[in-house]
């Protein structure tokens, strides 16, 4: 089958079909999204070798439990052992022996087919298009903030970064009742956010006053975002760090300690609430798709993403 | 009066007596403790100029409210405006226009006399010696963790750093019901902790296994402590950062995000619970005093602290 394969560099490569382990389904990938983490993998993040890709929607073509046959599905990306204390607490996302599709020791979705445990699958409601369903994983990651924190109605939140993740996080917090300010540098992206009732602030030309928000979210995907999120948070406030990047972060330890700030790492989330938001159209994802490439133009798709103005770029395997 | 004065360098200097503002008491300092923050100030922390010192016990010699006259007191170091929303919430420690004695825009206690608002004073119970009372401020800082987090009985906690603050934090958490492991490099300090029923581990020779504790506390006072505290914490665990130092901290952002760790800055605490612990002898402070110097040997006292084996060094103005 055709795939994008990373081994020092990303290439378009013919590879053998995935082998389906017991309890797994074989899935024909329909569409896949390119994420910031994929681009970090190309820089060395997680020392991954193989087929990247963890945002996808597909159709089950082989399975153990017949109920999945032919179903359109998305899949939770952490493949947990199912036996340890983390798994027992429903936190397979933190299982110490887990693999992660396209990120840690497991082939991903930038290919014609992918295998995943049936336990990881979620059926996609008919109302949700392929283009929307492919956002389930990043939307779940945005929803994770709601699992970790209680957002009181009207809470003033700054989301730093007007990229793909920032626009999803801003919408998720807005629909949860927060008063959201998106801080970014791209007029077109912030204009989009404005149409959703989100305040916007361009920090390319001016600086927002320090210590202005009880909650800030770094969704920039770069080391500088944390410093800004920390600068903007009030004493005793919370900074949510959603950026994963390859390398060390640097921050003002004095501000963290003196202002008694809580810095909260936040990663993958639950798929069910994300699918609900898509089904109920409480978030808008369609305008986030800048361009769609067929799989055999996958390298061009990665090139294209280097443009600042690109939001979500999809691969289409249909 | 005699004082230690910092202006590019620390000198012993004759300065005018403090002027007592309305609502303030004039206090004859009895004893003062040298803190890690004082040593950071000498390196440039908080750009302080003047008399440092914020750990003290003294006796009121002039005051507005006669009830304070002649009383032996300790004093909360943050001098807040009393009117803002932070002050209204009982969080004068975060008042944006506050001064901080010996740290931010206000003379400290390394002198014969100091002036402080009467609202900041706490009478020292007779049972508490001068040598113990001088620990109220750092002990309050250790107790702050209990204000910020709920410690369930038996919670396994690693305290990193076997210095003054580490030994106080370990005791405070132990008496609150935690199962505490002190991780340090100094045999004599860790032997002391053992006598309090605290587990000890010398990380100078071997490395504790990663992801071993749901809660870790960085009390090293150095940038390296945070990395170790982060390495030792479990997924979804909490790292409390108690170190204040001059400069930026560096840490593994991937670990924070992927393991969804909470990093919590923690600074000054309430004096009342700290005085209670001293009165009820639930913590032991006497063995932490390595040496006591008269004020006019204050420069030698700072020199002496550069020895690794020194714990708390006091100045005696009695």
C-alpha cells in the first residue's frame, strides 16, 4: 500500500499492508489531518520512525467483532495495555507501556490502511462529514482542558496562538461558557474567530497588559508561547500548556513562584465529547481546512504547511 | 542604628532609625535568619537595594495600638494596600502594589530596628523560643503547600533538596500525614530527617526511578531542582516549585505536556498555622541552626553560609 514514511526524512513509499493483531480492526483510511506534532516528529520529536499520522477518519474493512464491519470510524490514538493501574482508572492515555499511533512505536494513518484495536474505535455519526470527523482527535485534545479544569461561566481566558489548535481550543472554551480572547498575529485567522464571538488581539504590533487573565492557554506550539502565557496570567492563575515541541522550554521561574501560578500540561482527550461537539455543531471546523491533497502528494502537503497562512491541511485517500 | 546594607555589595553600615508610618510599630529585632532569597538578592534577585532580611523575631518598642507594646512578635513580610480585590480576598500576599520587607522596596530585618504595620504582626507564644520563632516565616512558606493542595493521608511525596527549606517542607508534609522521601546529598542533613521518620535517598551516588511519586517538591533553590522534580513525578502528578532564584528555569516541556503534569508555584504562607506548629512542637527547628552570629559579624555570617554543610545561620541582635 502507499504511505508516507519517516526515517530521517519523509518519503512516499510502498509498504506492506498492516497486519491485524487479535482484537484489532483493519481500517481503510478516508482522510487524515496533518498536525503540529507530525511536523515536530520530522524535527526529531519522540524519535519516531515509520508512518506518521494520528488524525484520521476511516472505514472498517476487517474486524473481529462483526458490529464494526463497514462502519465509518475515528480512533483513540493511545493503545494501552488494558491491565495496569492507569488503565484500571480509565487513564489508558497514560499507560506506561502504551504505544501511540504515528507517534510512539506504532504505524500511523498517513497510508491507505491502518490497524487499530477495536476498543479504540468510535463510530462517526452520519451527520458528521469526513472533513469534520478528521478533527475529532485535535478537538478531543482541546476538550481535555474541560476534563482537567472547571471553567465557571464568564471566566476570562486568553488563548495564545491562532493556529489550528488555538482556534479549536478557543471554540471549545467559548461553548463551555468562557469569555475567550484569542491572541495571535494572523488577520484572517482572527477574523474567523471573531465570527464565533471570540475577542481577538494582535500581539504582532502591540502587547497585551501583563497579569490580565485568570486562565491562559499556550497553543502556539513553540517555546515562546509559554513565556507569553505566563506573562498574561494573574497571580494564582492557571496556564494550560497544550504545545508539544521538540526541545526544552525556558520560563521565568520567579513569576511562577512569586505569583503562585499553576502550570498545567494538557495532551490527548476523550473522543466521545469531541464527537458530540461535532454532531451538535457547537464548534465549526470546516473553515479551518486550508487545502486537501491526495496521499501521493503528501510531501507537497507538508511543504504547503510551512506557509504561515495555512491552517489545517488534509490528506484524502478516498 | 547598625544594619547590613546591600547596594551592589553587602556592607555593615550605620543608618538612620526607621521612621514609623501611621499604623506601624517600631520593633527591636531580637534575632533574624538568613534565607536563600537573601543570597539570591546578593546575586541580583528582585533588584533590591537597602537592608535585606525578612525572617525575624523582635519586640515592639513603639506602636499605635497599645496592645502591642512590649510584645514579642513576628511579622508577615508582605505589606499590602488593604483596599484592592486581592486584599479583599485575604490575598494581600498577591496585592499588586505591595512592598515586601527586605525584598521589594522596603527595609528588612538585618538591623537593630525595623518598622512594620501592626496589621502584619503576630504575638509569639511564650512557649516558643526566639530561636524557634525566627523560623515562623520559612515555616509558613512550607505550610503554604497545605493551603494550595489537599494531601491525603499516606500520599507519597518526594522533597528534593535537603537544605533549610527542604527540611521544613519535609516535616510539614510528614505531620500532615504524607509519606515523605527526602532526596538530597548531605549525609548529616538526611540523618537528621531520618530521626523525624522521613525516608531519605542520596541522589549524589544513584538515581531514583523516574515517575515514582504523585507529588514532588522542588526545594533545592537552584534551576536543576525543577528538572529532577519533574523527572520523579508520575503522569497526572503535581510538582510544587518552592525555589526562588535569579534567572530563567529550563525544563522538559514534553514531559510536562505528555504526562499532563501540574506545576505549582508556591511562595509565602500564613503565619498562624506556622506558629501553631511551633507551639505544638509538631516540627523541629532547633537542630537546623548551624551557627549564630552577632549583627556586627553579619558579613562573616553570609560567608559562612557558602559552606555546603551549613543549614540555618542566624543573626543575634539581643
